[in-house]
C-alpha cells in the first residue's frame, strides 16, 4: 500500500518512507540492493567499566542478542526503505531460525537467494563494548558448498554492497557491475599486515569505496585520512573515509568535488555495526540522487543513532527515529547550530507525520518461547 508521500505501509500498518519513490520507473529491477556474506548470531555485552582482565570475572550491566555480520547492513538498508536481497547460509539450529525469522519476517528482507544447511551450526560472535570501543570473539565454520553450483551472478539490482577481502577475489562483483549494478565497497581489517594496494583491484568495478581512516591510510601509505581519500579517488570514482568522532570526508574523483561533514554528538551504548549503518545511509542517499554533502551527513546521522542501541543489525534506525531526532534537534540546543543547518535537507524528505514503527531490538536471550 502506497502513501501520499511516496512511502508504503508494512503488513502491520506502519509507515515506511520510500526514499527512491522519485526515481523509480516501470520496468526497474525489483531489488534495490543485493548483498552476500556471513550471518552471525551476535551476543553483545555492554556497561563494562573496562576491558576484561585475564584471570578475573567481569559483569556487564547490559546484554543483547541480534543477527550480525552481513545482517547488520541488510537490516540497515531495509529499515531505510530499500528493497534488499541477501544471499547467506543459515544453520538449522535455533540461532539460525532466530536470525532468519528476524531478517525475513521482522525486516522484510528477501532471503530467496539464501539457503539453510542441515547439520551446520550458526557462526557466533560475542562482542564486549566499553569506553566507546568493542572487543569481539567469534566462532564458526565455513559453510559447505551447495550441492548444485550457485548462480554465477546476483539478481538484477540497482546496487550491490561488496566487502573486499585481502587476497581473495569475488567473481560476482565484476558480473554485477557488467549487469548495471552500482557497486559500493567496504573492507575489513587486514590481519596479514600487508595492506597491499593490489588487494583493492576490484575497485575498478566499484562506484564508491568507504573505508575507515586507519584502513585508508594504511592502503595508501599516507599519514592523513584526507590525503588518503584523495589518493583512493584515483582508484574509484568516489572515495569516502570515515573519521570516527570527527565525521567523514569524501572526494568525487570524476568532478573533483570534496565534502566534509562533522559527526553528530550522541551518548554511545554499543558501536557494533555503526560502520555498516553508515554505508547503508550513504547508499540510500546515492541511489536517491542527493548531493554529496547530504549523503555524508545522512550516513553519519544514521550511524550515530545506531550506537545508542544494543546490537549491530537491530540498532539500525528507521525513518520514524530519524524524524524524531530531527524534531528534537530543532527544539533543543544540544546540537551546534552548524549541525542543524547541515541537516536542513531533512525538512523536504521526512513525512509530516507517521505512526510509530515498533522496530525489533536486540533481546537478552532468544531462549524465551513466544506467547
């Protein structure tokens, strides 16, 4: 059901704004964004006063469980109104059932490219958040290959998000780009310590690359994140470097345009998944055709709102939460005037009114039986 402002109503009757309403055309692909990767069950401890100390027991004041890994970005995209398709493996254990239900029924993510593997247990990550940072311990086994060869390319989509892996190419990235998908890439920490620029070869198929400052500087052998962004813009049309508490900086290598947006000040509870939410916000603004600075600001805002909740995926904000923040920010003086001017574009974007959307949140345990 479509609303007067281009949004839609979910099955539960709650408002979900469609940011791409103005650019949708008959015959467009059904999928806005395609992702593939590993879904973890995340167990998050918060409220730790310090890092765990060897030989001692630490008590956390908060705990939550939620789908993690690639589910972080898939959920963030879906909550921003993008039609999201995810190819992932799910275990046939309770953890896998919980994650699949949360993503499919809870978020409306298309899991038709995904599969459930009998006898394979779900990967698990335990995340401990303290002092604005986190420490993680993970366990899992690589999913067995499907009995039949997987499709060589993803479904038609406006965009795809690829996580580059040092030393391991992904054939689907080039194929998706040839089929017209706009590829947005991020990258994880290089545990080998090589930080070899050759590992970024797949950027030739990408429209944008969104590393954090440390990753960008190590790959470009620079000591300044802004210089790193400029160097990366020689490899990819759009280089976006996140600067943590300082915000984000971007360089459009095609036009020479640059943009820098300061971070929003919030009280952080759990930073898990904030980088994924940032990418989701930036993808949303890019597909909607917003100016570069607006895209950076929106991505930073969604990431800032996410760290105020438990969990990576289920901490991602929806449009009602974004609207509530904007209403609060204009009514109180707890944000700098410059920041408020930077977000004035929200006035023409957000719906005038919307029913509250009861987002799923991370839960202390997935063991309770449903009533």
